[in-house]
C-alpha cells in the first residue's frame, strides 16, 4: 500500500473539536466521536509524556510565541496542528471562561488526535496542514431492499462509473468520458429525502451477517454463500460538511471496499463508483460539493449467485475523506523500491507521482523532498532519520500527474524478513511537497528492505531459504462477518502463527489494507491474489460479468495500492481459471502478466493451476508454477510434481492450494480408516449424514484434495517444492463441503469461533517443531464403547512416543519415514485416562493426558490472551470471551452441549456468539448459544468513552454460573 500502512492518526475534524469545546462549556454530554485506537499501556505512556509538557507550558498557549512553540513540539510527535488552530482553541476556552484544568483536559483531547495506534486502518498520517485524512465511518443511515427499489441497473450506471477507472487504464484513447446530461436521479440520493426510519449505524458494516440463515431446498441462497442474505440493494446516506478551511481544498472519498457494484452520489448527482466489491477506490468529490452540509449517498447491489463463498455485503471496509491542496501526492503516489540490498548498504529508489487536480490554470512547479526513517516496531512511531533523497522539481499541468524518480543509499540496513528466523524491520519514506517555501503536502509510506530470490528450490528471503508454511484465507471474521475489525483480524493471524504459519494466500481477491499492515508488522509473507475468474463464469454473476471492462483498472489499482508492502512475495492473478486450457485463456494470462510487471518489476507472478499437465501452453507464462492439489496428488492419485520438474527444471514450483481435509472440532467417527488418506463420503465414510458432522481424525479429504499426511509425504519426497498453502487456516462462512445445508466450512485447522481443531496440532508439529507439545486424540468420554476398538493418535514433533491406557503400555513407537503422527489403531476403550510420553533424541520431550471426565457442573470463562481490560472505543477493540463446560475437577467435558445464556453488566455489549458448529443456524447476534463439544464464544465491545468495568456472565441450566470482569481503559 502506498501511504502510511498500519500506523496512523485517526483524527476527528477540527469542527468536531470546536463542537466538543462548546458542549463542554455548556456542561452538555459530548457526542463528538473521536476516531481513535487505544492500546492501554501505550495510551497511558502517551498521555503521561504529553501532559507533563502541557502542564509546564499551559500559560504560554494564548500568545503567538507559546502556541508556535507548542505547534513545533507537537510536530516532533508527528501531530500537526498549526499555531493558529491552537490559539483559536485556547481563545474559545478563554471566551467561555473555562477553568485552566478544563483547558488542559481539552488540550489533552487535542493531543489525543495525534495518538498512534500500533496498527490501524488508516494508511496515512495527517502530517501537514496540506493533507487531512478523516474517517467518516460514523453517522450513517442505511436501508436494504431485497429487490431494486429505484429501477436502476448496472447497465445504466456503468457509463457514469467507468470514468473512475481512467487513472488505471494505460491507453488514454480508451478512457471513458462522463455522459452528457443529468445523471440518474434517485430520491434516496438527495438531501431532502426522509431517512428517519432507516437504520442508524457506523461502518464497517456487513448487512448480511445479521441473518437470518435461510434453510431448505427453496432457499434464495445456497450453503455456498453461508445461507445468509447477501443479495439485494443497499443504500447508505451520510452528511459531510465543507467548512471555510476547505474552500481551496481538493476533497476525495476513499473507500477501502464496498460489496458490490458501488455507485456514489453527492447532492443527487452521480460522482462515480467501482463494481468489484474487493477493490479500493477513490473519487474526487470537489466539483460536486457546496459550502456547508452535503448529502453523500452510496448504492450497492449484489446478486444471490455472485460468489462461490460468503463475500459479505455493504460498506464492509473503512471509508475516508482526504482533503489536500489541489497539487498533491497522487493516489498511491509514492513507490519505494529497494535495490542492490546487502548487509552493508542498500539503494532506495523512490518514485513520487504529483497530481494537479485543478481543472484549469497554469502548471504548478513543485519541489519534492523525501526523508527516510526507521519505524519503531513496538509503537509504530518514526525513529531515527537514516537518509535524505536529493530534492527534485517538477512542473505539473492542470489535470495531469507527473512522476519524479530519485535514489539514495542507506548504510547497514535493518532487513525485513519473516519470523521467527528473521525480524520484520520497517522504514518510512516521508515525502514533502513545496510551493516555494510553503509546504503543501506531506505523505508517508512504509516499506521494508529485503531481497527476494525465486529459485528452482524455492523462496529465499535475504539469502535464506524460507519454506512456505501457508494457509489460504477467505476474508470473513467468523460471527462478525466481513466487516473489518483489526482486533479480530490480528487474533486470527496470531493463532495461525502459533501453529507455525509464515505465509497467507489472499484467496481469491484483494485483501483489506489492514491485513497487509499487520503482515508487515508481524513478519508474515503474503501471496497477494486478485481474481477467482476471468472471462468465464463459475457462478452466474461473478467477476466474469465485468472482466472485459474492469480487469485492467482492477489489476493496476491493486498492484499500486499494495506494492510497498514488504510482506508481499508474489502476485497471484488467477485461481483455477476455467479457460486456462483455451487459447483465449493463454492470451489473457499473457496480458495480465504483462500489466503486473508494468506496475511492479520487483516481484514474480503466479497462477493457481488445477487439472493441467506440464505441456499446457499456459504453464510457463507466469513466473512461478502454482499447483492446486495436483502436485501432491488429488484424491487417491499420484503426485505430479516430478512431471512439472522434468519439463521446467529451473522454475519455482509450489502448492498454491493443498489438502482440503475436512473435520468438525471434537468429532470422532468409527471405524477409523487404516489408510493415511481417505476420500470423504457424505453418506458415511468419515462423515455422519444424520448430524452432518465430519470426523476429526484428519484423514478424510475431499475428492480433489489429500490428507496432511499425504501432502507432507510428497513434500519430503520432492524437496525442491517451495511449500504449500493449505485450504484453509480458519473455517469460514460458506462452502460447507460435504453438506450444503450447513452454514460454514469444515476445511479450517481452526473452527469458525477460533477454537483450534486437532489438525492445528498436526501442523504445529510439522511447522513449529520447537514447541514441546504432544496432542492426543480422541477425547476419552465414550459411554457405550467399552470393549470396542477406539484408535488413539498423537501429534508431536518428537521422534518416539509411548502410550498408556489406564497405566498399561500400548507400546513405544519410533517415527518412521513418511510418518507424521503416532497411531495406536488397536486400542480398546475403557474409561479412565490415556497418557503419552514422547521423546526426542532419547530425552523426554513432552507428556500429555486425556481423562474420562465427570458430568458437567460449571461454566468457566476466560479471554483470548488472558486479557482483563478492553479499550472503551466502541468496538474497535474486542474481547473474545470463551466458555468451557467443565466437571467438578475443572476438566472440559467434550460431549457437553448445554444451552448457554450470555449477558453483560456495565457499559458494553455482546456483539455476537458462536460455537464453531457448522450446522448451527442460530443467528450470530443471539445471546443464547449451545456449547459445541464443550465450548462456546462471546465477542464483546465496550461503549465509547465509558469508564469502569464490564462483567460477562454465562448461565446454563443445572450448572454453576460463570463470570468474567474486565476493566475499561
């Protein structure tokens, strides 16, 4: 992403701050919503340092000298507020006869505007008076209609939207012109429309996650999209105010993602839009705005059969207003490209694109200056300056974009690399534009310095081979739906890193910007993928509908948005493309590949190929060979890695998608296959058609997939393979193979609620072998199976293991070649306990025990990462509160599934509940949820600005109630 990725000020508007001052003076409850992120210890440290400064300088603030001094001091904190604004604020405080302590509090509030969250959605700090980026996530009204209420169609709207893509279409002769005459008139888009009965909400917002779940054969949506109401037309409305200080500004609307076919109106006039729901886009609102209040309206539309998985619906990502001077750094306008990298030095190439948005007049001469800084990985703040690029001057005609290129060397660079073997060091380029001596824009761009080599034995980062231990990801956040939340996203990534993950494939669409910011910070490699289809459909209304007109602008904007991210190691531009074996598919593959390299010549391209042999003409077109399933061998078939290696001995080969084993957490079905790979049969083999649950012995895969054991075998036999991306890391909404009547998938190593399945530990043993762990399956509560064979498997990185059942040894096993689990398949069940002692190199490695539990007696609550506090920010921070159904000894009862009622005391809200059961059709917002295999989850937020505590309570009939209390910070 160009711009400040992942570290940002989330500011309120200056007008909102003035309103806050007035409300405080009148002792009125404030309604000014500060857009901020809080990490409690960082926040307290931040205020402590700045309040000390404020106390020592408060008396100087009302004059020019004092306010200028404060302004300079604040700039040292990357807080850019002019001395005039400070004087104006203090003058208002004096005029309103505020006590000094209130003025101090107000100025602390002003400082709050500069607080830097360690990760946030904003890619850009407000670094100068020339640039202001404001979240407009709050204060929307919304209405969904199951069918079109306005008579509009995409055929009618596209001519008005298509000019929005012109900056991303290389051939000017093909640029779209805005149609003559008035744009489509819709009452919903006008200021006078009465929307008082519409929903009041804040963004990000996914309208479909509210439900209900549609069931039955006549459902308007299938299990493929999660049986949720993704279809219909949604209208969003909000007022935006243009103040006196905005008079000379260019004002852009920036949408991180809108699902889908978005069209934007201002004051009843179509401005533009973008159809691809995963794309980020920008519109210039300036010609359509008037002084004072303006009506912004956004229309979205989605068909029921527009996706193969749950895409969400609505304005599900962040939305911003960016205010700049007419001449400014353009959209995604700084590209930083490290070259000739070594431990001693690195050349940093920086391209700056300057845009003059004026509709007429003379060209503007602009001086460009860029400084490079280290980034503190803990706070996200700028550290030491490491270099300054030579300044350059460009003349930018009205309505044009002009680029300038400069380079500089930095000494002893701190390299970015994937954890745990390397560290994800980051830098920032701060670019300033000057008109004479007047600074007119500042733009900050994060980047990393590292090398990427793609050889026939895999990926090398900074000269070190990195085996790709990756998972594929669909972009919902479980019960929260597709609406972006950094806390939930970070939790997903942390859990997967614990499993040993080092890479993610963004299957099969551009991800939210927050994912890339987190990956940069957390040291996770990204295989950044954009398309699931090209010109041929997989479902009737997917991307193929708009591919002819939009593939180029979608691809160019995607690359420009993301190319500064150090975490991205390759560009994926197609997944299992239906036309891959046809001549038109080959031509499209060449065209798209060339576009990528026009936009970024530093990374390689890949397609995720399926059902193709090495002689297919499409194979050598991308730089890398990505194989979905067929490399290790689909189903019971043999591996094809050797065939591709023989044909292309010098090419990089990897499993772009692997495994697709399915399971339900804590579910074990008998008998258990004696094979290491079995194709699942919904009518019986590895699955239960009555309960529609799937065995968790992790041996049962779909017909096109393979068990992890089979995949690992192929990897070990063919060590030149660069790695894999399993399908998937987490369960996700939709695609519930093998039971379409369910709501969510069975593919993940972690269930939809975030509880690890057994398979998590199989991968952890392989990918994170330093963890001293031994995981036993199944559980040992089997009334009625006494005397029957009940196989016991153990996942561990140890090389030997001995199993005991009720103290009696079942034998000591040594790991053989191509064995990735220890199996005792002849164990006879008797209640009691199962113990395993594992060894590595002859020494005890890890022990584990599973017991037959007593009856459930109590509910026990705990939080993810044992957190006991939450930021009172209205939902950006979240608590993930899990409930375990326990016996009197504190053991989780794995077959206990009571109905649990959640409640909360204090200024907070239970947003959703879940249990990881793919068949549970209770709406996610329900406060009552049955435990599944002894566990359930509640996701909690705190009210914005609140203080005190919140207590979450879980009750179930006949069980001791559980409580958890968290402090608001």
